[in-house]
């Protein structure tokens, strides 16, 4: 009999394609035959926490394991309280380590981290980045299971040339530095007057307004789509050639994996766990964070060396086959059962 799972995470519709994993993962687990309850879709943070804890209290006898999406910001405290509730009811729980800033929590909140992660059935890291950091912090209950996608939903496009048509997909938030993409476009227009940028994602902290104001002031050809579903932005990706990941902090973002699957030339800042996902010069390019000159030059390199870029794109697609749910699900089934 398949395990009964209670999945705790941020199930807000406004974050439908961002780092949150619960929407996709709960669906594929159900397809595998697991009984899955999930929480929470409450917009109010206090109500969200109350619902998470309430469901544990209500369904603990009908739950075999709790999965907890775990990040490094406010969610860290949610995860800690959920873990304490699991401990009270003697429930096995598995944190999935998503946040690129989780290493700060390990050093700044050692007591809470030991209680949360040390007593888990297993801590699932999506890459060697967080695995190594947690290992060095003294945790042994660790397993690497990559973030996954349904690869069949991301058709690969073979490009004969790469034009200065840039795509950016993320939540508009300071830590993801969306303004860097706008500045790169501004620089590129000096060489490529046909350059353009499409930015996909919801507003979080006013960053979108700043980007919009800057683009309007300097008459830059930037399209702001707002929030799109995964299938929607994957569909428009065929009209663009280069993907920019401008973040200042990161782990192994799903949006980058998806862009690699779609055949976009990959250019990312070299932060956090990105060098575990993108190998510089082999399946994409990495540049220092907050460096608009380096990122601008990276775009030019991808455009001006199409043979090399095509080779990198093919290797990127080959790499992300390991992230396909049909591959990853075997590790999850083994862990859960």
C-alpha cells in the first residue's frame, strides 16, 4: 500500500511557477498512487501557518510521512514549527531543501536547525551544493534527489543562430536582481539595435515597478508579461534565444532547468549552487553576480559563436534528462516506501 503523505508548502497561485515545488510535486506523487493532502493556499501568513499545523493535528493518524518544502527566509520558521508538530505526533517528516540562503540559517540558527533537520527521516537536497553544506554542518541524514520536471512538456528547439532576444523568468524580487537583465539589454542595444527582453513573473517587493520605470524612462524594448503558467512561458520561449538568470543567491532553480530543456542559450550568475547545475563553457556560461558588463559580454559570446552555443545547448538538454520525473521518481519511491 502506498504511503499517505501530508505535503506542507506554499501553494499560493500567485507563485505558480516560482521556486515553490508543491503544485507540481503533489500532482506527480498522486499519479504514482500516493494519497496526498497539502497545505497551504492561504495568503495571510499567520492563517497559512495555522492551517499547516491544524492539518497535522487533524490528520496525524491518517498520515505516514510529512514532506516539508524548506527555504531560508520566513519559511524556515514555518518548517521548524511544522517539524516540531511532527515530533509531537511521532510522524516521520522529510524536508526538501530548496533555498539558496539555507546555509545562512545553518550558521545563524544552529539550535533550530539541529532540531528541524537533525530529527528528520531524511533531508532531501536537490544538488551537491546544499548536500555538501549540510554534510559539513554535521548532518548525516541526507540524500540527493534532483528537482524534477516532466521533460515531455518542454519541447527542445534547435536554433541555427542566436539573436539578442532575451528571456528572464523569475519572481520580481531584490534577491533575483531583475534590474540586471534590463541593464544588460540597455548595453546590448548599443551593438544590437534589434535586441529585446521579455520578463516573466509576478511582483514581490516593488522590483517590477522599478524595472518598468527604468525601461520606460530610457525607452527600452522590454515586455513584462506578469505571472504566467509554466506551459504558457514555455510556449513563448520558442520566440527567444537566450535565457538570463540574474540572481544574487540561488540553489538549483526549476526555471533554469526548464530553459535548458527548451534549448535556450544559458547565461547565469555564478552564485550558490549554480555551478553544480551549469558547467561554465560546457552547457552554459557563468558570470559574477551583479556584473552587467560580464553578463553583457556573455550574451555577445553566445550570439557571436553560434556553433559553440549550439553545442552547449545540446549538452544542456542532455544534462537535464536526469531531472525528468520518469527518472527522479524511482529515488522518491524508494525513499517513501
